[in-house]
């Protein structure tokens, strides 16, 4: 009996892993803001949550390319920074849809909204 329960559990885990792997990635625009100075890093990524996780990892390791954000991390830790997902690209039915172009256009819109070049 335990064998069939274990088999069902393994099958369910495999199915969940396959669904997660095949799911539409959360493409989008993100921002990391220094709460003290207002300094803003705005970015676009085909996997916005992974990009924010990578930024947090780089900051923890002291290796982030943005020196202002890195200095604030050293002063205040994660509490000194605000991590946000600003926009997500929605999945389209059209197989030929230009997601990279959409991501680039959204990034430009958010740059203009934030007064960045």
C-alpha cells in the first residue's frame, strides 16, 4: 500500500515540476530603489522574479554592479532597499508575438515615467 502511495506522490511531483517548467515565464519590469536617497535601478527581464532574486544574491555577496545600491545594502541591509515588480508581460495567443519587443517597450515607458533616459 505504501508503494502505490509513494508512486502516486512521485507522479504528482513530476507532473508539478513539468507544469512549472513549461509555464509561461513572468516577464516584466522591476525596480530596486534606495529608500534613503531615492536612487533607482530599473530593469527588464524575461524572468522578473529570477532577476530580483539574482540582485538580492549579488547584494548579499557584495558583488552588485550598482555601487549606490550596494553601499545602501551594506548600511541597512534589505530594509534599506525596495524591490518591486512594476509590470508583467501577459501571455498572448499569437505564437509569433514579439515578447522581447514588448518587454523593451514597457521598459522604455517605465523609464520615461521615472524620469530616466
